[in-house]
C-alpha cells in the first residue's frame, strides 16, 4: 500500500487555517451576524462546544416540559449526545437505524416513544443528512410536545432542499470543534426558527455559562497550535500516531476519538476566537464546493467496487461532504481490510467505533435495548476523507485494498 512521504491525510476535509486569520481585526460584523448572513439563519447563539449546545437545548426543553424526561438518540451517534443528556438530568434510549443506513428506523422509533418522551435527536453527518420531516410525522402522531433536536455537529453549511440544516426541527445544534469543516477549535452553535425558542435558549445559555480568563487563554493557545499542526506532518503527530497506538493495543474507542470525560461544561467563547472564526468563515463556501466536487468524484469511483456501498445523498440533500461513508460486507476479510486501512495514513477512519449502547462508559446512562442495524453499520462502515491531500496514488491504494477484500 502506498504511503505519504512523511505526513498523514486528515480524516475529514477541514477548512484550512491561515496564519493571517489570527490577526483578524475587531471591526466588521460579529461572527454571529456573519454566520446568519452566509447560511440564511434568523439567529444563532455561539456556545463553547457542540456538547454545551446540547446541554443548553436539553435543559431548556426539560424546563418547558417538566413531566417529560426521555431523550431518544440514534443507535449510531456520538457518545457526547448521551453525556449531554445525562448532564441535563435526562434518561436516554437508543433507536435503531434502518438496515444498512443511518436514518432512524421509524417503526422502532414509534415503539420507543411514550408519554415521558421529551425529544428525539436525529444526526446529520458530514457525508449524509437525515430526513427530519419523516421523523416529525412519527412524533406528531403521538404528541405535539415531543421536540426534535437536529444534531448537525458535523453539518455546518449543509442544506436540505436549499435551506440550512438545523431549521427543520425545533432546535439545531452545530459544532465548531477541531476536525470539523469550520472550527474555532472549541465551539458550537444553537439555532431555532421560532424566536421564542431562541430567546429561551439564550436565557439558559446565559444562566449555565461560566467565564474563565485562564481557561479561554488556554483554548486560544490550543487554537493557535491548531494552525501550526493542521498540515500533513502535524496531523501525523497529533492524530495518526495516537490512533495507531490505541489500535495496536486493541482500544478502538480511543483510536476513534470516542473516549470523553463524563461531564459537560458550558463556557463563554472569547472575542478573539470569534474574530479568527469570522475571518475563516469567508472561505467556507469555496471550501465546501471543493469538498462536494471531491466527494462526488470519490463516490463514483468507489461505487464500482463489488460489495462495497458508497453512501450518496438523497435528492435535495447537500451535506458538507467532508468525508464519504463506505460500507463493506460483513466478512472476516472485510474486517481485516478495515483494520488495515484504519491503521494507514490515507485518511481512512471510523466515524464511531461501535453502536451507542455498546460503549461501556455509557451503559449506566442508557436504557437497555438492542440496535442490531446500528451495530452492523458501526462494524462495517469506514469514512474516506475528501481532503485535497489524498492523492491519486493514495486513492488507488485504498481502491486496491477494498477490491482484495
């Protein structure tokens, strides 16, 4: 298999940082205003992380409907969603996905909903979006009080039939963390179409948020470090080497970056990081256009492999396309190929190492339940980066490995 000379391909196509962004002037529109203008959003609340945004959303809904305490999450999603729900004092149940894909299974969802259900949290991914309208039909048939929180942590800039994701549900959550298409190193956003909901979210955010000059200085330093290390060699040091270390020890949870603290803090974001983000935001539309073109090219090429499914968006869905999902057959040979590609430096990764109910740390926080389709997706699906650093030779090496499997 071919290798990069010294570096590593990023697992997702992040917006490349520029040193000039760090010197962004204070004049001009705020980051919030710039985001709303670019994405056509009515309003946005910037939060310290996407997890913090979820905590705020869950807390707001729990206070609005104190008789409801159950949150339903996808069987294939980030552990931080469960951690955020637990931080807000809520119980969590996992809904299976449809067979071979990422959408929630509507039949399983209907069985999980009860009179204690507060919210359903469908997930948009960098390589795929989910149909919120279909889920709304399931929840509305039971109760109009069940909220839909769109987990768009990976989908900032994605659209559904021409409108930004995050607006089809009751609340939308973005993440601006490291590795996302757009980042302020740590950060997130809350959106809602309804002005009263937005006002309530902002009040909760003000109540829960704390300020620490030392903490913000540390995050600012990490953000500057991100600019220094977001290159092929730096990614090998801070991403690739730890990944291979944990894979060699059989710890796929840490290798996938799925090991998190079991607490969720809510902090305020400093003005400097916002200014740097505003400067970078101007380049996001061109970046997404390139990522989508690369996504389409890779999807066409890898769709030719027998037995391998390249997941492409449904009509009307325009994801950020920072990576492409590839699902392999459930065979021992495929498992060996996945492990080999995951260990490589070619931008191949696992989005989540397992189904959400199979993380040992999360078991005490969740209702027991089986999600076999989500477990199968987690076991057999890899992601292929759409980063420009992935060369034709690298593509060919991945293609050959998959064909042999």
